[in-house]
């Protein structure tokens, strides 16, 4: 082919046009999207109780709860009214908070909380009734001595429902009737055992020694607080610290979780754009 012919051939090919020389008609593609897999998460799961971020691996395997806060030395005066009944009870306002660190509900039936005393010798003991604890939800067991309770409080024989006064936690009273049945402020422990009696968690302070012959999956020393505050885990897998060092407050029965730990001292911020309604 001589070079002179090339432009002529190009011109003729262009003049013919692609449509006339190539009547290629593709059938319109049929939309055939693969439908998304149906969500399997039931809508009944309560979203407000779930932690916003995946927590670290739980300290105890499913289905065990984890102790997250203990008030063993009640602050003096009304500052010590952890139960919120308007009365500070030296034993009654003591409490133990447990938390469901798992992504599924657990049932608390048969789990046991005691102090360090031997059975039948002034021992604090509470055995949970059948009660479902949702993921991220707390249960709080108050000593209960000299305390007044409104509705929705559980005990060893009665399940508790979510309690709005305690951030939706399940709240129980151990119904103790003597201030002598209580945690020792200077040296004692909280023991959590599963329904079969296996020791799960021992939280001790002041150098208290574990009962002879018993062992626990978790064995932790916590600070002596001198009745200024509870002790609470700093994070789901973290150590216990004095609650006053966490956020300046003496305790927070029913409140625990990654969100609370990440924002230990929320400061209310007035919204300057929140205009008055004009109504009086
Ligand atoms: Ca109280
Ligand atoms: Ca708490």
C-alpha cells in the first residue's frame, strides 16, 4: 500500500461511520443483581444496651459475667447513699456490680456472690434467681440492710427488670437485716462462683487471704479506698481503681462499659443554639 492511499482509506472508512458498517446491537443487559443476604440479627435485640465498639476478649469465657464495681466501704453522709433511697446505710448501701461482656445474653441463675466469711459465720451471700442479662448490661446487688426499695427490685427469689434509676441495670437486694453482715472496710473480698460452685473471680483488698482450698480463675487485689469511693474497673479488661480517681464520683451502680470508660468525665455542654421556646 502506497502511503498516498492511507488517508483516502481512512477518510472513506470514517465516512461510512461505525453504525452503518457495524450494525452491532447488543441486547440490553438484564439487571440481575444478587440480592443481599438477609440480615440474621433479630430486630428484638436492644441496641441501646450493646457496647458501641467490640470490647477486648472477655476476662471470663461465655457464659460468665464479670465483676466490674464493688462498694465495700460506704462513704459517710448522704454521699454514701448508693441505693438512692435518701438514707445512707453503712452496710445496706454496699453493692457489687457485674456486667455481661459477651455478645449474647446470659442467665444469672445460680451464680453466687459472697464475702470472705465462712458459711454460717456471718457470711454475706447472694444467689441470683433466673434472670437474663443482655450484652453490655449490668446487674447490681445491694446489701439491702436498712434500705427502702421501690418497684422493679429483684431478690434471691425474684427476677429484676431493667431499672431506669440505675441506667437500665438489673437491681437486686440481698435483703440483709444486720449491719454486721457486710464487707469489712479494711480487709475482705468479693467472691463470684458459677452455679456449679467453681470459683470465677476473687476481688480482695487489704491483704485478705482466700478461703482455704478454694481457687479462682481471676484473683485480683484492689485499692483500699477508706470509704471515699467504690472500686471499678477502668476498662472492661483493666484493673480496679478508686472510682473517685476515675471520674471524681464516689460510685456508679449500673453504669459500666467501653463508652463510659472512654469518657470518664463527661461535661455537660450548653448548646448556645438552643433557643428558648418563648413559652412561659
Ligand atoms: Ca441508701
Ligand atoms: Ca459502675
